[in-house]
């Protein structure tokens, strides 16, 4: 766990947990003291994210471009899902308040 304190004295904790048996990595972001005045004024926008992924350039990294993903979505966190190539994520990756869920790459 890494702890960071913003210039406004907000404590943020970031952690990465690796589970060797299942080949899984879990990323966690916590605000132990909570947050105030955090609206982005749009339910489909976020004010913070961890981790953040940059989509690969198809021409520079064909292997990474063809990697797949499973994105859980929907009001029941998995009642909907998208399976696609990582290179198509900018068009098919669900997002927003009702469609963001766990992401498997």
C-alpha cells in the first residue's frame, strides 16, 4: 500500500494485491477520511481512477493491440458485459455510472 497526501491534506491509499493461484491482480484506491465536494457534474465522468490504462497504438504494438478484455457492466454488475479486443476498447468499453464494473484484460 502506498499512501499519498494531496496539497489539500486529503489522504489517498493505493494498493496492488497479486493472487498467484488464480493469476489475478486486484487494484484498490481508498480515501480513509472520505472526500467532500467531489461531483464531476456528469454521472458518466470520474474525478479519480486507479489504475488508468492507455490504449495501445495499433501500428506500434500489434500484440498488445490484439489482447482481449472482458468488461462487466450493468446495474447488477455483470448483468451485461462486453468481450472484445483491447484495440477496440475506445469504441466498445462500457463506462459511466451504470455501465462501469470490473475489467479483465
